[in-house]
C-alpha cells in the first residue's frame, strides 16, 4: 500500500518565487520611466494680462469651409493666407471647428500653418 501525503513540499515553490524576486530586483532599476514634459505656469503680472494676444482665428465650418475674419478662404489659397497673416499674428493659430467638420479639413489647415512656420496651434470647438 502507498503512504498518503500528509504535507505538501513547498520548497520548490519558494525557490521559484525567490528567483523571480531577484530577477525583478535586478530589472526594475533598468526600466526607463517615460513621462510627459510639463511646463508649470509662471506668475504673470497684471500688465501682461491686459495686452491683447496676437492669435490668428480660423473657423472650419461643418461644410469644410475656412473662414478668417469673416472672409471665406479657398482651400487652394489657405497656405498663402496663413503665410501672409502669420507676421501680423505672432502668438500662433487658434482653429475653431464645428462639430460636423471633417478631420481632413482641420489637418489641412494645421499642415499649412506648420509649413509656413507657425509653431503654436490650438483647437477649439
């Protein structure tokens, strides 16, 4: 007759856990933590708040038309217009998008702005 097991041998299980613990302790310092670079806002004087920002305001309508200062801009003339106006508006570009506008129309305006050197682009609904 066979002897029945009265106890479970946990020594191999403990060995495996210790090996895994040592591996994790060696690998953990090597993991490179990726994160976002965030700039903390600085305290601004009241005089700076009162100055008018020089931001270009473009609207992209639901039928994918581009409007700047109440004037419709043709898609072919978009880069030329952004290039001309970027000198008068050095603070960047604000794109106000209607809910039903196509993604491609917004990307086209963003690409035109980047091509002429506008570095600050914001989107609004």
